[in-house]
């Protein structure tokens, strides 16, 4: 019983990491690129950093949503058992 619970929790953590990874990676990359551009141009407005990250994150959520839902449904089917 306890071993099954540990497996379900481990699978939940792995699934959560896999589902959030694409969105977080895009936000990180865009944030880094915007930071580089801001450093090069000496423009340090918070809005300039926020808007591109918001747009990129929203676009990635829109593009990856079907895959994310598929992964979550697969996890819940596995967790619920036969």
C-alpha cells in the first residue's frame, strides 16, 4: 500500500515537471534574451522585460496545451488504476 502511494507521488512530481518544463523554459530563454538586450541598450524598464515574457509564455501555453492535457489525462488514468 505504501509503496503504491510512493509511486503515485513520484509519478505526480515527474508529470508536473514535464508538463511545466516547456513553458518555464520559454519564459527563462525569453527573459535571458530580453535581459541581454536591456544590458546592451541600457534600457531598464520593467515593462520591457515583462511584456515579451508574458507574450512568449502565453503563446507556449496555447501551443503546448493539447500535449499538457494529454500528459495529465494519462497520469490520472494511471493513478486511478484499472
